[in-house]
C-alpha cells in the first residue's frame, strides 16, 4: 500500500491524457485554458482620445479662453484642427482633433455663446485627460499568454484584440459508471437491502464542477459480464477517462479489477494508506497507442467524494496547468485522535475570524465513513498525518477546501 | 452625488425582483439556491449494515472461532440468523444478518474450511464496524435547508433523499445592450474613430459567471429613437433586469436618461462618488405592477467592469441570499496617492505569503481608466477611501477579489 504523497506523484507522472484544442465563442470562454498567445491586431486604444467629456485644447498656460469651433462625439468621423485660441467640445472616447494635446473637463469651464471660459479656480495641466494611442497595449505586444485560465477579467482585452472565438484546451471526456447490486436509481424508493445510487449523481456533479460534461453510463449490476460489456462500450467511446464507483474493495463481488485485468489494463496503484477512501484504484488501458485512464472509486459515498477531491480534481487541474488553490492552514479548536497509521481526511468546518485574522477549524458532525449529512455540513477536510495519533486543540493543521 | 455606501444601501432596499422557483435535475443543481426544505423519505442508511468487508458476529469476548453459515453481499436479499457460535461473511454495505451486532474486518480473521478464526493479535470491540440504520440521518429530520446555495457536497445527501429534481430559485433574466456610435462588433477591424464593443462581451461573461444566461440585445447606435425602440422591445421581453453600457455620462449624446424618463422610469440614483465608474445609473420602470430594474454602466471598459463587480454582482448575490465572500484585507507594498475625495477602486494584484501568513497587495500596472490590459493582469481591487489622499506602504487596505 502506498502513501498519499506517492499516489499523487504517480498521478503526476502517469496521468497524461492528450489534450487537443477547440474553439469557443469568447463569451463562453471563462473557465477554459487559452491555448494560443493573443496579440492585439491594432493599437489599444487605436487613436489618441479623450478620457473625459470636455474641451480639447492646445496647451498654453497663459490662455484661459477659447473659441468653440466644433463638436466631437465618440465615433464621430468629423475632423477639426485647433490652435491655441480654438477648442472643440469632445465626448469621452472621441478621437482628438488635430493639434489638441490637453482636455479640460466640462465641469471646469463655461460656455458663453461660442466662447469657452476656464473657471477661475480651475487648473489645467499639459496632457491631462488624454488616453494615448497604444497606451493600454501597443500592436504586437503579448496581450494574454497561452496557458492562461480565462477569467472574466480577460474578456475585455480579448475582445479588444478581436477574438470573436478563442482557441482553448478541450475539456476531457469522462465516462462514469456506478456498480453495485444494492443500487437503485434515486427516484426509486429502496427496498429491503437496497440503497439509492447517490455516487453516480455526486461524481457527475463533481465532474461538471470541473467544467467538464460527463458521459453517464449509468448503474451496472455487480456482475462480471455486465461490467466487462459496459467497459467495452466505454472504450469504444471517445472518453479518455473512466470513473467507476464500487467494486474496488476486497469483497468477492468486487469484479472491477478482474475485468480490467482481462481488458489488458495496467494497475498503476491500488489502495492508498488513507481514510476514508483506501481502495482507490488508478489503472491505464492502452489501445492502438491511445491511453485511457481509469479511476476506481469505492462505493461508499463519502469515500468516493473524498477520493475525487484529493486525487482526480488535482490531477485534472494539473494537466490543464491550473493552480490548485484549495490548500490552507487553520487552527484546530478540538483534540483529534486516531489509532492507525493512515492519513485521515476528516470532514471539517472552517471559519475565518476577522478580528484575529486567522482561520479556525472544527470537525463537522460525526465522522462515520458513510455520513453524507456530515459531508453536507462541512466546508473542508482536515488532514491528520500518518505518523500522528493525536492532534491537540490549538495546533495548526493542513486543510483542503471542498 | 451619493457615496458608494449610500448606493449599496439603496440597491439593498430598492432592488427587489420577484424570484420564482424552477425544477432542475439534481446533477445540474450546483450553483442554484434551494427553495424548499429537503427531508429524507427513508432512514439513512435504511438498515443496519457493515462498514467493512468481514464477518458478522454476535459479540462474546470469550469466543474467537465461528462456523461460517453463509455470505451476504451488498444488495443481497438472503436472510440469515446467527448466534454466538456462527458467522456470515459480509461485504461493505450489506444488511446485517439477524442476531449480528459486530463486524470482524476480513484481514483480522482466517477462514479454515468453514471455520472463521480470529487472528491471535486481533482485538474485537462490541458494535465495531457497523453503520446503524438512521445514523447518517433519520427519516423526517431536515437534511438540507431552503435557501442553501447548492454545492457538490450537498449532492450525495440530496440524492439519498430521492431528489431526482430539486426546486431552486429561478435565475434572473438579464437583458444587455451596448450603446455607442463608436462601437463595431469585435470581429470587425475598427476604422478611423471606431473601437471594438468589448463591453458587450465583458458584461455577458460577467453575467454568465453569476450563473445567469443573459439575453443579448446587441449594439445600438447613439440615437434616441434606436435606444427607445430597443428598450420597448426589452420591456416586452421577460427580462427583469436590463444592463446597458454607454450613454449615461453628461455628454450631449448620452440619451439613455432621456429615454428612460420618457418611458416613465424612476431614477433611484445616478452618479456615485467613486473612480472609475462614477456615472453609474440605477433606475426602475414599473409596468402593470411589475418592476424592471435598469443598471446603466459607463461605456469605458474598466469602469463598466468595476461597476458590475461592485454594484450588480453583490446585488444579485444579495437577493439570492448568497454570501459575498470577496472582501479581504491586505498589506499594501507601495504608497498610494490621489487628489480627489472620491472612493477609488484601484486594480491590484494580491499574493498570499505563506511564511508570513499574510496577504500583500500592489497596484497592477498603470491605472488609466480605459486600461483593459491592466485589468487582465489584476486579481483584486484596492479600495482607497474618500477622505484619504495618501496611503503609506505597509498600511492595511480593504480589497475586493475579482
């Protein structure tokens, strides 16, 4: 059995799906990773323009009166030439008239007939309130780098560079199945020894939360033939990744590993020294030179949720070059105890206390490994290291946001 | 002119669109706000079951050998009754046989013919490795409260409660238009005094980022009649909110306020003592007892981006009861200066320094108010209060994540 750290290292070296590119409309591109460098095809802004509504002048500190010879609105095609004695009224964003080098804001001057008079208390500085051509970004200078995770803040500059569509890394195609004789779909009422197939919905929502549309292959009985048939179907699909829940433990009906073996899969690792989620399986099937990656999650709802968050989510983020910003430290406000030498992920609830500028964390409810209610009440996982059996209240612990 | 705080107060009291409910499939519900209390219709788990693969026994500290009388897998319908001398092999999640009260993990015992023998070093405790019926959540106890923002962590318990679809608060319908004679759509190359209509795409992506599908009414010329006609069309649509960019300044071609006046709109406020984004307009039109809300953003790309983030986003979050978790404090690492008494929102870049357990922030590039490149390089806005003209390096400043 390997450690969590060893498992993460293996995932980093072995999980290497080929990521191709797609084009998406700019307004749908937030959350994708840009796959080309973007340069402006024009200067930004494309011309010297006014940053205020006001009057365009040719600066001369001695002069406080100008004759108004015209008006320029944003987008106006009119052309005027001014000298030190003339001015043009100009709207924000409008292109400067020829000769102008300074803008007087409209509230700093008064118009009497066709004469603009600077207010007594107003002060003008050379070059004020002008946005120079290329001041935002000159033509040919890198605007947004390939590999950038697109956020809303990138949309204006991408739009200004004329990117109606952007080339981005294509989301993985992930197939999902849940195995188990005990499972009924969630709109059924379970009878006798049955339970609802919560995992399927949980994993689908987690995949979607990574910005990926999952391919749902549904519920499969704990029957070797059914599992094998479904796997063959998935392998014929375009999915590069397959996530299963159930069937990876040591029970006699845990057929998943047998099926994978028969399909020629190579187990990279199975079972990690953690709790919950120990039976996690990572396996690779190579077909015609193309690798397909299998993540086998346990059937237990909390275990599969934790496994997804500590193995699969960081792996997906890693291959897209996205930062995993979900680690933080907090002060634990109760004693923690354990007997084994596993790394425990304890569902926790953290709060930031403003007055103390610090995060505090406590356990979220009971920690039974099937406890979905506790999960719903938590907002993080507290990491309780392998080598410790006790953590005293007041200690600093590592946590992972969920 | 009102202050930012006064503007926020007015938004809280006046922005009250009617939010109805819709049903969405569970796996699509992350990000929505639940609009009913959810209770389990069965005990969770629905029966006592094994938390491990192992052997089910009736506890007696004296006994270390049992006769194996059967096998139970998860979902198995078989029924067995055991006494202190017999056992049933049991898989994780399987319903306990009658008489069983304790589970021996499979690795702690050995099977010889039909006799299960406890390992010499193994210790059994009464009641171990059993998940009791209702231990996660008993029938009839509140599982997820109405008003909860649904996250992935809620999906397992909602699935276990049989919620194939969940009733959630319906997203607002938001119409968007951009006005300006200078605007060309972004796939065109601007000529002479034209610029690309970056705002339209920026605002659409910001609305989508709030989980809302915008209704795009496109680019409109700075022409009173065109603006009025488009507004009439939008008012006939189902949009409860209208966001405009451009036309709210004091320029002669800023027709938006005139059009709104003619349509009977009531201006709640116009112009806020901030920079950038001063000309922000908030207005309400009431038609047949139904209020429609208009947010008028300036045409400047940075101003409209900032306005959306400081006015519209918190207003939308507020009416859905979602927390605004984007305020934080950081140490500024350079001096800041300003001359006016406006509240400035300065595009900043913050970093968390682990060793010092503190956030540090600096200005992101130049602060020209049309600077889209600077925006793309920032990750927060630093708030520079009205009454200050200087903030010394090393001071703690309020910041807003973007």
